[in-house]
């Protein structure tokens, strides 16, 4: 996660494409998904992304520094 926007496996993705992009990468919604906020990313951005993913059924969210 960047201060503005996010990346999925190093590739910039639009917010509305994040869930669809993850669906192609995981076999199960409980698979671990590593979230790594970058310097300057606000806590609110992190919470928003986590809520989006949780709302889409992803339950294996892992936050790392």
C-alpha cells in the first residue's frame, strides 16, 4: 500500500481492481494475504483496504512492516 494507490505483487492496481486481482492469485479466501503499508500511507488507507478485502470475504489478512 502506498500513500496514494496500492500495488498487487508489485504492480499498481486501481482500488476497484484489487479484489478481482486477488481472486486470480488465491485458491481460497482464507489464504494469507500480506499487507505491507509503505512510508506515508495513512492508517485510514490501511483500514479502508482491509475493510474492502474483508467485505469481499478475505479472512487471512496479515499486516507486516
